[in-house]
């Protein structure tokens, strides 16, 4: 897309999807529906059950998890969950890099591997 096309699209989106317009609400509805459809596709792809404990009672508790301890390696392809669903479904990222975990197993994994918590070296706890 050249600069002129980008400028046109930015202006179009700014006015067409302006706050308070019916178009903005319609866009949100479409985005929610697309996200839900992609999430269902991911759950179908991985079998709709936790890969650790086998939980399958409520799909709302199932989460997509990076198998390794380096989730940032996939950020060049996708920076959000919705985009991540798309790149997995279309085959850009290999299916083997991810797994489905229930919320409990995912929290236990995160806390035990310190994925989200890191302490600076010179910090006294």
C-alpha cells in the first residue's frame, strides 16, 4: 500500500468508525464474532481439553499457552491473542509451539517457570 492509500484508509477509518456511530458498534460486533470463531477453531484444532489434566467441562476456562518458556519468539508474527489465533490457524506458526491448558494448569505453569515474574538481580525480597 502506498502513502496515498494509507492516508485515505486512515482518514476513512477515523470518520467511518468515529465514537458514537452505528458503524463503530457494528465493527465491534464483527470483531467479537471473528474472535469467537477463531477461538473455537483453535480449541477444535487442539482437542478442547487441557493437555495436562484433561479438563474439558467448560471451554471458557481453557487457554492457549506457549509450550516453551520463550513466548516472545512468536511476537514477530502476532502481538495479541486474536492475531495469534489467526497465524496459528493459517499455518504461519507451527501448531507444536502451543498447547491448550485450563486456567489452573496455566497459572501453576506460569508461577513455577516464572514466565511473568522476574526479580531484578540486586533486589532483596
